[in-house]
C-alpha cells in the first residue's frame, strides 16, 4: 500500500479502492425483537429470479472528504446473460470517476479474472491518468469498500422484496445514504488501519 500512497502523492491522484458485491432476492438473516415465545416470520414468496451486482469505488485523497462511487447492474437470469461486470463496465466506471474527481486515479483492486484479463490491461494502458495496483490474493481487511458492503447487507437484514427491481431500488437507496455521510466513510477507512500520508523515502 505504501507504493499506492507515494504514487498518488506524486501524481496528485485519488486512491480508489474497488470491489464488487451481489444481492439476491433471499433476504439476509438478522436479529430482531419479538414478544417472548413468538418467533417473527417474514413471508418470502420464493417467486422471481435474478440478482443485483454492485461495483464500488471508495475514493480517498489527503485533505479531501472521501467519496463513494458505485454502479448497479440488474441480472434477470435470462439465457446467455452475463452474471457479472465486464471489462467495458469497469472501464466506464473508471472513466466516470475520473471525470467526477477531475484528477488522476490510482485504483487498488483484487485479482478477479476480469481485473487482470488482457482486455482490461489494454484498456488500462490506454488511459494515462490511470494506474492500477493489485491487492494480495485475499486481503479484504485492506479494502474499505468491504466495510461498505457489510454495512449495506446489515441494513437489508430480514427485508423481503417483491422482485429484483425492488431490490435494486433499495440497494441504491442504501448506497446513496452512505454517500452523504462522509464521517461514516472515514470510519470505514479507519477500520483498515491505513493512513493516507505517503511513506518517507
């Protein structure tokens, strides 16, 4: 991570931690209150299919408030439909982040096959404002975006949605709430133990 901080400082860039998550129509289980002896029951029809994928960018820069940028994709379980984000989706998200932040970007992400494919490497090479750093094989504790996903899933506990579009609307609503709570985002970064100041030479 020291390399990403030093590189970002040299370029005047934002460090953007990227990660993906998914949500299905089956609600996450969560604790709740109920009268003694009356187990609460949430009816779920079991009808319908599909899932919601979210790709997030947790963007930080010394002296600036953090930003959460995200894209939501609805999968309707149609024949031949891709069930995840493609290289074109990631490239479009990074382009949008670059335009929004108005600065170079250092992206920190994992070794997902789409992240390291030849098509993705080609797209990265064509963007001189973009630099990518790979996280170790499995290091969720270093990525504050993981805390965002955990927070969202807790807020969806025991929620019974009617269909995949309803689920996508609720997920967007939860993410938008987080966007407007910079102190919460700062707390997610603090949980990683990472600092933004560049390492001394």
